């Protein structure tokens, strides 16, 4: 099989699962992963035959895609803020909405005169996408990431090494008051915590439900704001005087998160929409 026919093989195999455009996007990602060649180079070398190991990789990838595994887990990589990060089922696949949250923080820090010696903490860091992007954009900042999942932290640390970025990753359960009590004070706390109600699983894609870590996605129906409440409370103790707290939120819970933060005593609480026009981020000041 040559490079061109391998591409066609993938798109045909998954045609019943994805629309034409998405199937092509997925096939491109898989082909780039297998050949290491860019899209342009794959056009130039379209007649080049796959080597035996590449052929085996191709069959394995198609099998995984037919099991509805997300393509990012199949290739083991996902793009975030210009970085190609390693991902696996221990971590959530970074979403474009979260890039917007990072962008907001970076702009605010730059507008406030730069990042000299500020301290940043990401809670529930997963792949480490948020603190790694922050460190890349704000190299002078001291950046931390915490998570309860050992597997997630191993992935985040591996990503830091690969990106040559210095972020301090610690295993801390944010629901454990004793553990969070030992954390220092930060100028910025950010979190994209689990925020999907269990009952919402009926409207979710199989690719997400079957493969992404439920620990990172779901909260109990009767306590959807669990992490927001706990993190807001933590932030009242661990944010510096002019500190700021940033959240990614469930689009249906914007008003509730704003109210929670105002009740907790935060000032200038702002709700912000993502590029799809959905309530997606909140910023609050201590
Ligand atoms: N902070 C990580 C991200 O934004 C993980 C989020 C999560 O697992 N809830 O992708």
C-alpha cells in the first residue's frame, strides 16, 4: 500500500462513523503520525510504499478508530496552544475552549505589566496543557499544576520534559483540605474542573464517554458546582491580595458560578463567552 492508498483506506474504513470532512481530518492526522511527513510531503511522496511496520501501525490505528477511540488517543498526541502534547486515556484531550481561557490569562498578565515573578496554579491539570501553555507564554512566572490522578501527573511531567518547560507538578487532591493547606500563596489560580452532570451523559458522543477519563468529566447531578465551591474557598485563603481566579465552566451554569463567587466575597466577577458564543469562562478578583 502506498501513502495515497493508505489515506483512502482510512477514510473508507471510518466513512460510516464520521462525515467526509471529519474522516479526512482524522486520516490526515493518522497519516502524519505514521509517516512523519507533512501534508505537503505526503502529496509529493504519494506513491511511496508504506514499510511493514508502518503498515502494521496503520491497521492498528484503523481498528482503534473503528472502536470509536478518539484520534488523539490513537496517535497519542493533541495540539494545544502551538504545542504537540502527549495524551492517553488517563487525561482529558485538551479542547480549543481551554486555549481561550489561557489566552485570557496571558493577555491580563501582559496588560498588568508582565509576568515578573508571579505565581500561577492550575488545579486539575490533566495533560498539563494549561500550565505548560502559561509557562511558554510567561516564562518568568513560577507555574504549578496539581492533580489527584497519578497517571495524569506522569503525562503532564512527560509533556513538560518534552516541551522543555519548567512547571512544578504535584499530586494533590483539591478536595483534601489538609493537602491543599500546604500549598503556598498564588497570584493566579486557574481551573478547568469536572463540570458535566452525570445526567448529561445521554447527549454525549461515544468517543468521549467510552475513552476519556470520567474522573475528569463528571460531577454528581445534585452537586454540579462541587469543584467551583471548593476551589473558590481555597482561593479565599491562597490568593494574594491582588490575585485573580479563572474558571472554565459548564455553559449552562454561568450565572450560578458568578453568584457563587460573589457570595464567597470575590470582586469584579466577569462571565465570558467562547468563540461559539457560549458562556465558558469566569474571572474573579480577590
Ligand atoms: N486542565 C485540563 C484541561 O483543561 C484537564 C481538565 C479536566 O480534566 N477536567 O484539559
